[in-house]
C-alpha cells in the first residue's frame, strides 16, 4: 500500500509551524515521535469525560476509565503478539522496564560468579542497571564486541556464553546507529545455555513487526513516546511463568491481595508489578497511537521509512566532508554522521537555525562512541510523516555547512 504522506502529515498539528522563521523539519524521531490528533483527543477526552481512578471504584466514571485502560493493555498485547494481556506491565518507559527486571529477576536469580551479557551498542539504560546489579551481587558483566560497521560479532558472542550466563540483555535496534541486531539468533543461542533474554525494543517497536511469541524472548521493553504515543509511559512484556517467579518491584496499593501488619500477600500479574495509581490518561491515549500505526500498517511504514533512509544516504554521501557512522546492512531509519573537522553540536545548531531538528552528541551510548573513536554524531531519524522534500532540505543544509568548513 502506497501511503499518502500529505494526508498523514495533516494528522500531526505540531509539524505545521515555523522555527527560526523556517518551516519545521523534524528529524529527531529516535528521541521522540510527534503525536497525531487522535492521541491528543484521547488525552483530552479522558480528562474531560472519564477522569477517575481505576479498578477499585464502583461508579460509572471509574468503570469507564477501567475499561478503557484495560482495552489499551489488550491492544498492546495484540501489537506485540503476547499470549495474554496479563503479560503486559505498564511502566514509565523502557528505562524503568529494564530496571524492574534488574531489581526483581536479577536480584533473585543472579549471584556471585554469575554472568550477564550485553553488547557494545547499548543505551546507558541497558548498561547501568546491570552494572549496579553485578556490583551488588559479585557477578560479571560481559560485552559483545562490534565491527567497524556497527554490527555485533556473533561468533564472539557465542564465545561469551556459558553455564554461568544468567541473562542476555541486548538492544533490538540501535538508537545511535540504527543497526538491527540478529536477535532471533541471540535468543536461540542464549536459551541453549539456559539464560533468559531481554530485548530493548525502544527503537524497534516503531519500525519492525514484533512477535514476542515467535521471538521467544523472555522480556521485551519499549516506550510509548517513540510510537506516536505520550511520554512517561512504557511497557514491559514478560512470559507469565517468568513474571510469576519474580518478586514485586514496588510496594503499595493495587499490587496486593491482603495486607495485615503481620504479612502481605501479593496480587496476580500484571497488577503485582503496578503499584499505586498508574498513568491512566496516557495509557488510554496510547491505544490511539497503536490504532494509528495499525491503520497504516507496519509493513507500509517500514517500507516507506526504508525508502527515506536510502534516499538520504544516497544524497548525503555525495557531499565532500560527510562521514557516515554506522553502516550496517540491516538498519532502521536512523542516519548518524559527522562533518569533517566539525563538532556534531555545531552542525546541529547550524541545522536548527534552518528549522531542521536533529539530535547531536553521544546519544546515551558513550561506550559505543569510545569504541568508534569519536565524541558523538549528528543523528537524523525518520518517521512516517517525513518526506523526501524535507530530506532535500537536510541535504542542502549539510552541503552548505560542509562547504564552509571544507573549502
């Protein structure tokens, strides 16, 4: 199906503005995507019509809010093809999902001498929680190396696996380079030695078809705000049998069955991991974002974003002084680059002066940047509402900047 990009752009109010007197070109989608009107309307409707706490109220508003909240959980279950909606836990985002697993599964199952494996491509959110856990437990954190193209070296990963490996936690698609990791092979190899696998899907969930049953991953984490949904909301998928053997993450309301001063018994999943009043409005609005993606079709979105990435690569690589960073064969629509003799921040500021929003810096992947021998990159990341005409503006801006510096 050929997408009507003009019509799609019309669904996003924020895109129709000027920045520094120039029409906005928004290429910072790997950080956060913009929100369609349907998501904004869902947020407003909840606060105007349905505002109430959920699950415990006996009145009409509480009943409606609860129903809409759980309908969102069911929509997400179907979106990632979990076996049941109880395997979907709401969190503040990908970061909290990873920390939840580290604090519960990790503290119960990782001990002195055990090993956790991550890759060189990881976001700090998939590094620091495991460092903290390893320091606390006396475990060892091992790192999968990458090649110069930004791809993991799978043979080296296989050498790291052993009976001591308790968990492999790996990014599905790199936020800094766009690299898509061979996660099915990673999962199969890890399971062969008895290890569990967590996939960081913060970038992949918006670009790739996700089927957690087919992947057979033990955990999958992602954030709503990278999926055209609200900020401050994420999801942690876990297999029922794994969740049921994990202790609670936080104590409070909702996650209990019965409380006495002598003993507390805990609720069933998913409520066992959802202490306190949740982010009700954003959960409800997230369903509208899922419906937006489903209406367009993941295959159509991926095909169009791949087209944008290929077009941008073709145009930008012709510019003298342009240095691509991350040239993996399999990528999502993320293009990282530098301009010879220029700091990424300076390039980003000059593009911003022309209304072009990109991300600059290390992208919360400092160990990756150290491996590549650079301070950071300029990152342009594309979404379904972007156009080739906008890429032409990026190319024109980068070309002008490169000419100034590399005469």
